C-alpha cells in the first residue's frame, strides 16, 4: 500500500488464494475498505466461499487484470501469499485441466496413502508438496492420473526460473520477529471476531468449499465450531500450522535467484527507500 501510494500509478493484484473469498475477511487479513482507499485492488472478493478456487482460475483472472491495468497506463504490483500462484502468472505456467472422476475416486484414500502414490508416480512433484497438504496432493495425483503427464511437467518445469519481465522483490525479517508477528496477528484476529466469522460461514447457506476449508486458521476454527475442539487447542494448532507455512514460504522463495531481498530488523517499512530505489532503477 505504501509503495502504491508513493508511486501513484500502481494497482495491486492479490495473489492470495484465500482473499478471493467473500466473507473470509478477518482470518485472511484481507485489507478493508479504509486500507484500499485510493488504491485499486484486484482479485479480492471474487468468489463465494462455497466455490472451489484454483491456480487455473487465478491465472485467467490475474492475466485479465494485468492487461487492463497496463491498458490504463498503470503498473501492476502483484502481492501475497501463494507461491504457486505467483510463479504460474510470472512464468506462464501451462495450467492442467480438471478430472472430476479421478478426483472423486482418490478422495477415498488417506492423505498418507495418496502422498505415497504421488511419490511413486511423480517424485519431482511430490518433493515440492507438503505431505500433509491433502488438497495439493490430491490435485497433483488428479492431474498425473487424469492427463497421463506428471504434475511437475506443467509450466517451465520444476526448479526452472526463466527470464521474466516482472521485477521480483522479497522482504526478509528475522525468524523470531516473524514468529512474534504471527502470534500477535492471530490474537488480533480473534479479538476482531475471527471465531464469529468462521461460525457464520459454517452456518451460511452457501457453506464452505473444500478449498476454503483448508485456509490457515479456518480449518482449525472449523474443528472448534463444528466438532467441539477446545478453542485454545484450535488456536494453538492454527498458530503452529501458520508458522510451518511461513517456514515453507521462506524456503520456496529462497530457491528463486530472480528475487532481490530487502532485509529489516523488525519493521518491514524500513526497506521502503531501498525497494523504491530498486523499482525506479528497473
């Protein structure tokens, strides 16, 4: 937001796979109306919570947004969250189709069984997926079995970082600082009504899709709301999974040599002068 306000010709494109959902506001840390004032945002609130959202739909809608932004003589600033989504857009991934019959048949297996099957079918793809991330394991298997091509064969290839017209920048904070920020953010979310938000979504007429149910914090609070897991236990689990995700996110982006890193001791805004200088040099 600060970059966009200072440069003046920026429109923000969210690459967060969960901020697309209407009603999932507090738990995704979605910028509110006041925060968005003066800066156009794209790919927020574009899907109902009962819809399944995937990388193919993201690439289609993000590409249209970027083209419209550039058509107005503005620059897109892609932000967030979901590394696969960013790479799919930046590197022009060949996004595979859907195979519902295959997916339905796979649903019967346990996550551990499905991951072993994926490791046999597509070792390179399995190595890049968290064994506990059932949704991604299922999707990789669905594609591999349905298309006859390994999931890892789509796009420029596993570990490929081709030249791009995008300028990629990352903000680096000490791990202890990140951990403390995550804990404070979860506490603030709960104070802002996160539990009530999850309860309302679960009781809503549309319900929550399988994809939406896997969102950080939502999965754990749904266990509290629907299965009676004690709130403290659910929040502890949410914080553990979020910290684990943050570590995996750090590892994901460190592999990409195209990312220029800007480090701060505690406050991310401290990198702003160097980041703006880098942007303007490009």
